[in-house]
């Protein structure tokens, strides 16, 4: 499965990805202090909960609207008002 050619290609691509990521990291030139890092880690669960709750709210609103539209388009409900 892994011959010498595929192993060398994998290693070369891995080195390329590491070098590219290092050059992108050096472009920022902003250092993060341990306090900032700790604050960012501490805020992460709250941000995740907020994001998920907003996505749930958007999904509920979309489902509410699409179900209301679907109810009005069913064939047996279109003629319900005419009877």
C-alpha cells in the first residue's frame, strides 16, 4: 500500500503544509499572552452555546414558515374554504 514514492510524496506535502502555515503565522506578528489565551479558552464554551442556540432558533423559524406554507399548498386544504 505505502511504497517509497507515495511515502516521500506524503512527507513532502506535509513539509509544504507546515512551511506555509509557519509563514502565515509569522505574517500576523501578534503574540498572545498566556492571560489572553486563558481568556479565549474560558470564553469558548459560551460562544459555542450561543452559536448553537442561534442556529436552533433560525431552524425553528424556518421550519415554522415552511410548514405553514406546506399546509396552504396541500390539495385538500386548498378547497377547504370553498365548501
